[in-house]
C-alpha cells in the first residue's frame, strides 16, 4: 500500500528484498510498478495490498456487527438491507439515527489515530513515538477540562477546547524541539516532558472541579463512543477527507526520512518541510479525533506496529495503519458492549487494558533486540 511517483510509460515487475519488520522481513517480496502514459507510476506490493483489503473488510464487518448490537438486535442481513434503503421504519430509525453515527465516528477516529501514530513513529524513528506518549492527548484533555471546569461548556464547547488544547500543545512542542529543524530524538524527549507537565495540569484541574464537573471530566477522559450523533461525525469526516490524502501524498518523503536526514536530503527530499507538514497534519488529526471521542489510548501506538508486521513492508504504511486503527477501535467498541454482560464499558477502558499489555510486550521485544 505504498506509492512512489516516477516517470515512464510501461509496466514492470521487480523483486526487492524485504526490509520491513514482521515475518516477511528479509524475505523476497514481489513489487509491481504500474506506470501511466501521463508519466506517473504506482508501486504496488501484493502482500500490503491484500492486507489493506483484509483490514478494510474487517473494519466494515466490525461496523456491521456493532450496528446490529444493542437492546434491539439485528442480523447482518437486516443491517445491510436497512443501510441500502430497506427495513421498516423502526429499523431505519435505529440504524440511521442511533447506531450508524456511532460506528462512523469510531471508524473515522480510529483511522485518524492510526495514520497519525504512523507519522509520529516514522518521524521520531521510535516505535514508542505516539500521541499518547508524547503529550498531545494530554494537551487535548487540558483544553477540554478548562472548558468543563471554568466555563461549564456544552458538548460543542468541550470539543472545541480539546482541539485548541491539542493544537497549542503541538505548537509548543514544535517550538521547544526546533533547533535547525525538528529531529526525532529531541522531539520525543520534549514530548514526554510536555506530557508529564500536562498530566499534572489535568490532576490540578480535577481538584478544582465540583463533583458533577469531575464526574463529567472523568467520563470524557476515559474515551467513549456512547451517545455519538451526526454532529460528531462531520468534523472528523471533513478533516480526514483533507488531511489523509495529504499525508498519503507525502508517503515517499516519510519513507526516505526513515533512512536518516542526510540520505533523505540526498534523494531530493526537503526534510524540514516534509517533517513540519506531516507533523502538523497529524497533530490536527489527533486533536479532532480526541475532540470527537475523547483521548482513547493506545490505538495510535499499536495500529502502526500491527500494520507493519502484517504487511512486512518498510516505510510508514500510512493507509494500512489507518485501516488497522479503524478496525481496532470499532472491534474494541463491539467487545466492550458484548463481552461484559450488563456492564458496558467505555471503549477507552478496553483499549487501555489491551494497549498496556501490548506496550509491555513491545518494550520487552525492543529490549531483546537491543534497541532500548
């Protein structure tokens, strides 16, 4: 699922050595380069393409299962029939007005977290470089809590506060990490420090809240898709429609950055420009996604790593990471509703538990490999 722009007018098939992580690392991979008469080319890796299609199918299947779950259960056939214009009035109301917005928010938020996590990990050249770790989620939480505690704002105001908090945090980290450009090691260190300070601010704001405000703030900070309607669908949809294609267009530059700044610059990549553009887009995606569903943890950390292992492909794997994030979040939301009986957990609780276990496994793996 990677693309590279070149010139030419024919179609060729080459073999390259697998340099990605996962089971396919070091094995021969077949790559097909399709060139058009207009001078553009698209490099397709069959395994990555197949993985992307599988993840898309899993995300859609999880969405259909989630729509069919609840106090009024529906079979997948009934859900599909209702989505395509069939079903009775009651089914149309349940699907179109109550459950479909929740699923769409989950898909969009998961995709935004997944692709943003891939950008952060590629730029920082660190598998732990995630918005959860680098302070961006905490910045959005501070913005939302300020609105809740001091202004008693409604849902729209809280979402706006989360976006502003995330953007201000991103700008502050950029400025603090900037020294003749943004470099991965410094960016990670500044982000971790900012995250610790912002978490302390979150705790301070909670001490200033009354019981009602504290309960509302804690519920928001857990991360949940409960009660989502069409008003929460359109902002992440619009942002993803603009920024996801922008990031995909910078896929080659991100791939080159993994080889180091000097090598990327020698290959014609404008290193600082690419880094600023992709990080800015990723910060906006994380901020809007957090505003829509709360700071759901570990999706941005785990989705790119899982996507890379499945595709066995080097590079940022932006589109597979987005699809993996969407599938993970919707599947986690379905599990949080169905696996605990009458106690329906917020999806952020489940992703936190599973993501924490994954983080421990990742740390152990990196330690055995001698990278930390």
